[in-house]
């Protein structure tokens, strides 16, 4: 057959998408094995029935035809008001485009700001789709290394070195996979570098309702940043609507106008009945969002209690999101080796840190996404397993 495009064949630069342990765990489940899956950020409680009722009512009411490509006006208005309240930056519907989930937003944002061959920066460790998304947009993906001892926060010297000649920088706080929440001084440093080097800043803020320590600050709120920042939001984590595939991009009006052109030739918008359900969900307010986040805050406390009783597995301080990043280097295994061995011996599936970049080598990511009792039992087994390896 004719050759495929270089664009599609180089999405995964090393031939791996980082999800091998996850796929193996799912295959074990399909074969009838009992596996405790602590791999992906999928709520163990599904979308609230009231949201599903709103979705059903909108569909039955006839909102099943083509929706406006930028998004339903009422939803765009609500997102704009929500962002303005959080940041203090004047925001209207002209600053908002509704997207089929945060992932679509990430790709579209880089399509908007990067020419083919431009260098697009991102922080390592990173969500597994980041480098492929940048390459799909035609950019040269360049990772900025961080260190476990710094809670995987980017440092100015590394950022300054990488920023020379780059076009964009992608950040994520609260962070997946590390659980780190970027403090004000880190965000101000990032903003300063972005201004000095004329970078576009793309801020993935899909975990902004899951903050356990400190507070979430959007870099769009910092001086001189609204005109160079694109914010990615999503209903997936805040409202347990992962399968509904609905999110947004917030940015300068002229950028959003161009993004609408892109959406017209790609997704052609998001189904109207899903947008109506999203609007209903957002209208339930912060108490509803806190209810969705509560299990992860509770399990974080349970996890810290388990971890405090041993000295082999070290936790990166989990400031937000639904994950723990655990340093398992004392076991003598790599993150990948530890994850595979844990799955083989105890049928507990976690993600190797190496799935998220080289900075997280020797770590694992644990999703806090099963009920409390199973979660505590699995984490205790994980710690005991690591202790046994360390003493061998």
C-alpha cells in the first residue's frame, strides 16, 4: 500500500504510547482475573443521574441536530462567567470555544499557535498524550526535565535554556501524573519566562476543582498573560463526565475566532444535548463539584496514613488531582519493572512513572479510583511488596 504520512507514523516517537501495563491489566480482566485497577483517571462513581436526566431531556426535546460550532451560547456564557470569577480577567463568550473534551482542546490550541517545525515545550513528567498531541499539530515536542526532590516543579534554569527559540509552553496544574499544584512563585516564574521569550502558554486546568493543598491559580490571571495564554478546561474530572467528551478553550478573541475555523473543518462542534447537560451540571455550583472531588480527598488522607507507617515507598506531596506519585526506587526496580511485578504477583495495576517521561523513572502513579476499602488494601499490599523487595 502507499506510505502513511510522517505526521501519523511519528506520533509516538519511541514506538510506545506508555500504556502497556494498562493494556495488559485489561486483558487479564477480560480473561476472568480479578485485578484492582489503579491506572486511569476514571471516577468509580459514574455521571450523576441528574446530569443524565438533563442530557436525556435535551435529546428528547430535539437538540440532536447540528449545534453551533463555537458552542451553545448559554454554555459559552456560563464558562466565560466562571473563568472571569476565578481569574478577575474580563471574559465573554467570544473568548470561549466548546470542544469535544480537553484532549481536543490541547490539540487545537497547539494547531493555533505552532507552525510546522516550531518547538513546543512541555514539562516532564507529563500526561501521556502530550508529546503526541504536539507532534500531531506539526510541532517539535521538547520535554523540560524536572526532579523528584523538587516535587517535579519546573526550575527556571531548565525552562530558560529550553525557551530559546521555542514557540509555546504547555503546563498542567494541578498536575497529572504527579499531583503537584504549582505555587504562585512557580507560576510567576513561568509567566516571566513566557513574556521574556514571547511564548504562548497553554495551561491545562482540567483538575482545577481537585485542589487539596494551596489554591489553584490560572496563569491567565497574571499580569500581561491573558493575551498569550490559552486555558484548557473540561467537564471530565470536575463532574465525572469523562465519556461525554466536552471541554473548552479560553483565550484571546482573535485566537478563538481562528479556532472556530479549525473546528468547522474537523469536529464540527459538540452535540447540543451534551452541551445542555454540561450547562446543567455547571449550574449546580461548587457544592456539586466538591461532592465529585470528595472521594479523592478522603482517599488521599487514607493513603498518607498507610504511607506514614513505612519507609520504603515515598510519596511526592499530593497537592491535587486524583493520583499519587510514589517513589519506589528503594525497591531496586524501575517503575516499569515494579508495576509489572506488582500486577503479576498481586493483580494490582498501577502506571509506571516511565509512561509519563524520563523524569519519573523509578516512580509509579496510583489512581485513587476504587472504593476506600479496596484502595487501602491495595496500597498496603503495594507497600509490603516494595518492602519485601528492598530487603531481598
